């Protein structure tokens, strides 16, 4: 089921939908349905162009990020634990000799920042192995622990949850640790783009969850230029992640809750 969910999500990404529509257009051309084939191909190109433009990508990502604006550390509520979701670290794997942070590495930095500010006495690092990762590679939570230690967080203050494979499992498995320790209130650290969906998953089973968003990608200011209206691979990647968050949140709202 986990694999099928990942596959279904992948299929409906803007790039893959556009490619599938292009294939449909080719079949229609082959069957002499020229006008319909041309119409389908035009829609495929327009759909891909839309999600690939920096203007649209910035708009859709910015709207998601601003649902939970950044909160200064000094104004953040105190809690029993800080939960940091996986996605910001790459475990050791050749040729890497040490765990490395990636584009979402601000999650780890912000969790350490909150801990050092005294907002909680514990950090729960939540993240298992991604789909297709070799068994020899440890869960991402172990990589996060290593990086947190490098940032000055004592290992004795870190709890590891290394079995989860997605956001829902992050919430379910983290709750077990929190309940066992008697934690009543947690701060949820994840990327701003991911905060709405992650918070919904956590609050569905752990109501006393408060957002601590970080990793804001969209900054404001500056003027639009011609290149902002032309397809860009980076814009497509960002808008695809936003698309995933929108679909994931919709699925969360309609599925039965435990």
C-alpha cells in the first residue's frame, strides 16, 4: 500500500500528467484524430508550462508557506519536546563519509536553535528509510542525531524515531514516544511548504501540536522579468512539491481518521 500510494502520487505530478497526455495525443494522431490530438497536445504543453514558470511556482508555493508565517524564537511557545521531521538530512552512503544536510536542512538547524533557546528539553528526530534506500543505510533520524550533536545539542536530549516512511507515520510513531515519556505539548519543526499537511496529520492524533515552520523558500521584493514567465526546471521542482502538499492535504481531509 505504501508503494502504491507513492506510485499514484508520482503519476499525477504535473510533468507525468503532461507526458501521458502527449502519449494520448500521439495515439490520436496515429488514429487520424488530428484535431482532438492537437487539442490534447496543446493542453499538455500548457499544463506543463504553467507549473514550470517561476511566476506560478512562486505564487503557489508562497500561498502554502504563508499559511503559517515564521515565528521568532523568542516568541515561540515552550513545550515538552521539539519534533523535527525527516527530509533535511542525507544518511551516510558512499561516497559520503558523514551525514549531510540537503535543501531542507534548515529543519535541523531550527530545531537546534529552539532547543538552545530553552523551548523544550527534548528533541525527537523522526524519519526512517526512504523508498528504495539500501538496508545498510541507517534511518534518516540517525543522520539528524549526528548533525544535531555537531550543532551542540547533547545526545542525551535527543530521542530517535527511525521507522516512519511518510508524514502520517511520523505522527503515529512519534506519538508513541511522546506518550511513553508523558509529553503533552510538542513543537513541530518542518519546512514551511510542508507545515499545513504535517500539522494536520499530527493534530489529528496529538492535538497539543504547535507549528515551528522554517525553510521558507519564497522571498518577496524585486521586479518580475521576462525569464519569470519562461519554463524553468527549478520552478517545476518547487511547484511539484507544492502540488504534492495540496494533494496530500486533500487526501488527509477525506480519509477516515484513527
